[in-house]
C-alpha cells in the first residue's frame, strides 16, 4: 500500500510543470504555425509585394487622370482636347456633321 502514495505524490509534483509545458507549447505552436505566426509571415510578405505593385499602378493612373482633369479646367481648357473629349465620351456631333460608323 505504500507504493500508491508515492505514485500519487509523483503525479501531483509533475502535474503543474506538465500543465505549464502544455500552455507554453500551445503558445509556441500558435506563434510558429498560427494564423499570424512565422509561417503566415511569408505569405504576408508576398501579398505586400503584390499590393505595392498594384499601388504603384494605381498611383500612375491617378496622376494621369489628374493631368487630364487639369487640361480640362474651364479656365485653361485646350479647345481641341475639350472638343475631342466631348465627341469621344458623349458621342455628340455638330448639326452640320455626318457620322460614318467604322467597324473595328
């Protein structure tokens, strides 16, 4: 009967370190393989590069559109550009003009 209390004492002494090891292991596992862990960091880096390229393209498009809107400013508009834009975007023509559609 003496062997039983020794094994219970051993279990009690090992219980808290085992629980602590389990908790630390869980946190370490999430830090490495979790959704925000080290393995996910590589994917985030790749997505960041894609987003940077997309941002550069969109900034170029924004600059192009800003330049076009500056050219269409009513105070300094280029008459030829304004006429071209009205004809192209709105499909308007003068009363004395004839439109001949062309196939692409």
